[in-house]
């Protein structure tokens, strides 16, 4: 109940924030219904006036009917138009808020959690309904006003009408259960629906297209999608059937009681114990009660929906606030590093995982050093990078920057003092200038800065191939957008990482994975240059790579194995030990010979 009240208030507050005036105009449509509430009474007056040949009563009835009809129509026209545009605006407000909240979480741990993903998926699936929720709240208000008004009118017409009202209650009250079943079905559908989206993506997106065709997976994917869809569709169909049965049973009860009461009143009218006007009023009100019962059912369904969807939004808001509260650091990172970055007993367990991915990692990354991190697939390299950049929060131990715990730094300021190119780089479909310039928003439109960054990333030739140079629109989602190869996109991402001048931490996480040998060679030379520049103010350059030719040039090599530091030292030291590192190095050197 509390969630429902919070959700309804959330929707109303959002509407008022979007436009107080329009929100007020929307209320007019609700008021129009109140204006129409007394129409059955005016009809009863009209009939009484006609029977009793009372022109004054007939005139009053006609004036009231015409007046109320005019008010209803005018308010409805104004209110309806306002409602349509208002719910679109409120919906847009929620869309932007959800994007803002989701991206405002400073770390990425939550994205590794299946529970978060399921909740976020349900919220995204129902995102559009939050705008419609404002409409739902107004409809519920209208149903409540009309319901109470009609109830009072019905009881004043004849006390037996109470029986009809009571007969309508079961179907109205059952709506609360059926909507709860609906919510449970929606929640249960979150994970299968994510799975179905993944399967549909495999079948329709260009990335996996070649594998799907080479391995002839089309039919297999279609069957898998059908099976996954059926899993939750069956639940939905079953739910609709149960809902239909309950509603039909409730409607039959209402109909039977209404017929009995009307028949009873008709007999009394024939006997002269009930006036014709009261009989007509009761008959009109029974039809209206039937309508109100339906709109109350709809409103309860809507309010539960508002409560569920609003509840999910409030959950995201609370979750974001809780995450923000955990980021209590206020310390400003130093302008330059004097000792470097270190880790003490660092460990990390992914949400929902049984065992830790990293354990007891103790490292000293000296200021100004170029540090290479190597290790086999799954050794924990990206996880370590996540912890050092503050994207993941350590489960145990800590990361220290010049001896100060990373947690104590203002996370936004720390982020502004680092840069890098990441394994999962973004394909930013902007102009080439912006796609690179966002690496340092202050220089977004600075052409020389972007050209320098391209040069440092050895990516100037990517620019030469673009028809309008830096002004070229990238990406096929645009009519004249130019599509790049995987390697070209990655080189733009590296250029983006070179936009900041003096990062304290420069991360290059497998930046050469999609690059050819010539580009790789050119790039390594630039890296050394960038590292010297970063090193000038004590910045640490962290390079994750599988290519040992780069590793040899690093000041320090960290070998990770099964989530722990297996070896650490310079290339020469590690190689002379003839251990795991030397084995891997020789293996790769032989491959290149
Ligand atoms: N979201 C996650 N949930 C649970 N386990 C995860 C998650 N992400 C990664 N892991 C596990 O953590 C381990 C280390 O992964 P990580 O990506 O850090 O390795 P890596 O050394 O960077 O590998 P690669 O060289 O293949 O990129 C892997 O065994 C992986 O299964």
C-alpha cells in the first residue's frame, strides 16, 4: 500500500514538474465526469415533470441536462487533448530519468548481477507505461468520483440498490488478486524475456550474422526462440484465462442481482409503491453502476500497475542513491603521483559467484612506470583493471593512490584524472571529431587536439580514409553515416583515450586486439611516447596485452594466474628465471619467427 501511495505521488509529482498548468487542465476531464454525475436525476425530473404535467419541472430538468452536457463536452475536449500530450511528456521525463539514474551509478559491479539485470529489464519493458500511468491515476480519480457520486444517488433512489452495489463488489475486489498474478507473471518473465531478446539479437544483428549462417543456426535459433518464448507465453495465456473466468463469474453475479432488484422494483412500481421516476432513475443507475464497476476494475488494475512500475522506478532511484551513498570519498586526487599506485590484499568476487576471481593481490606500481599485465584467458586481468580504475569495488583489501585509499577520492574527480582504451570499446556514432573529442569534453570541438590524439594513437590514416575528414558522420544508423572496420573503430577509441593530457592512470586494455601488425608497431612507438608524457607527472601506464613484444618494453611485468599474482618483475628478471613467463614468451616468439 505504501508503495502504491509513493508511486501515485511519484507520477503526480512528475506531471506537475513537467508542466503544472497542463496537469491542472488534465484534471478538467475528471471534473467533467462529476458534472455529468447528476444526469440520471435530471432525466428522472424530466419524466416526473412530463407525467405530472409540470412545465417548470420539465424546464428545470432540460436546462440542467443541457447545462451539464455542455460542461461535460467542453471540459472533456479540453482535458482529453491536454491528457494526450501530457502523458507523452511525462513518459519522456521518466525515460530520461531512467537513463540518468542508470548511468549515474559510478561503478559497474551492479551490471554483473543477474538480479539487477532482471529488474532493470522489467523496468525497461514497462518504461513506456510510466507516462501512461499519469493517465491511469486520473482515470482512477474519475472512477472514484463517479463511483461515490453514483452510489449516493443510487441509495437515495431506493435502498434495494445497495444489493446491486454489493453484487458488483466481488468482481471489483478480485481485480486486486488478478493484477497481483499479473505482476508475478511479469517478474517471472524478466529473465526469459532477456534470453529471448538475446536470441532475437543473434538472429537479426550483423555481428553474429556470419556465424549464424556458416553454422546453419537459423532454424536452431528459431526453435530455441520459440521454446523460450513459449515458456513465459504459456504463463501469460493461463493468467488471461483465469482473469477472464473470474471476471465473467463476477459479472454474472452482478447481472442476476440487478435483474432481481429491477424486477422487484417493477412489481412495486406497478403496485404504485414506487414512483415511475424512481424506477427510471434506478434503471439508469444500474447501467451506470455496471459501467462504474468496469472502470473501477480497470482503475484498480491501473493503480496496481502504477504501483508496480512506479515501485520499480523507485527501486532504481533508491538503488542509485544507496550506491551514491557508498561513494563517500571527497579527497581530490593529487596533481602528480609521487610514489605510485599499490594494492593491499586486493580481492574480488563477482555478484552471485561462488568463489573469488582475484585473491590477495599485493602490487606496487611505481609512479611514472609502464606496467604490463599478462596472463592466460580468464586469469583476472580485466577484473584487476576494473578494480584499479574504481569501476569495481574491492570485495577485500584496497587500492592505494600515493598511499591514499581510492575509496577516499571523489570518484568523479578520480575518473577525470584517468584515461584509456578498453577491451569493450564504444562505437560512438557521432561525427569523427566528436567521437574522438569526447575523450576530453573540454576539447570536444578542438580540432588540433583531436588531430594530436589521432597521431598519438597512430590512427591518422583512419581519418584520411573518411570522406569529410573529422566532419564525417560515423555509423550506419545515420542516412549518410560511414561504417568503419572493427580495427578502425578501435583505433578511434585509442585516440579518444589519448585526448587527456596528464592522466594519473592510463589504461590500455588489449588495445591492439583488432589491429594489424604494421599498425601495432606504429602504435607501440606512440605508446612509449605517451607513457613518457604520462610518466613526467608520475602517471602510471597500465597495458594489458597478449603480445609479448610490447611486454618486453615495459618497466614492470605482472603475470596473473588463476586470480593471483604468479610473477612480478622486469622482463629480463622474469625471463632469466625461466619460469611460466619465460615459457609463454618463448612460445610466442617462436610463433612470430
Ligand atoms: N560478471 C561476471 N560474473 C562472474 N564471473 C565473471 C564475470 N566476469 C568475469 N568473470 C570471471 O572472472 C574470471 C576473470 O575474468 P577476466 O575478464 O578478468 O579475465 P581476463 O584475464 O581479462 O581474460 P581475457 O584474457 O580472456 O580477457 C573469469 O574466469 C570469468 O569467468
